[in-house]
C-alpha cells in the first residue's frame, strides 16, 4: 500500500522555506551538518534528521529524505533516526515517523 504524504505536493519554494525555518529554529547550518554552538559542533552531535525523528516532524523528515539525507547517520552514541524515534515513541506518537524510516530503508536496500 502506497502512503500519501501531503508535503509531496508542496511547491519547491514552500519546501525550501519549511526546511530553512526548521534548520534555523533548531540551530543547524544545513541539512547535512550537526548542530553547532559558537561555531563548534555541540556535544550531543544531533543532525536535522535526528531532531525531525525525535519531534515526530513527518513533513520535515520526508523533505530531508528527499534531499538524500542518510537516515543511518549516527547521532550521539551512534543512534540512528529510527532508534531515536523508537525511544521517543509513546503510545504510537512516532508511528508515522517509524513507518517512513522503515520504508526509506526498504527502498534504499532494493536500489542497492
């Protein structure tokens, strides 16, 4: 069954603005770099994909995956976005995030 994501139909400009706002709000310089504080990588070593997974921000997670961000990138202690979402999941709160990450891994493994 194909899952439809509303942001798939968002115009490119809206997607870019949403990404830019997310990155700025969470202290990132771009979608591929860890958070920085005063120019230095912060101790926690979280990437945008980890924050999107942790906060259950499905639209942002989809945008990041569409931009080629690797969901297997390790955060602090080597945890992946899926592991972070699983830890944050309470009574299904991160179900859609986990589904999207699982789907992205299946697609990636099929194309390899």
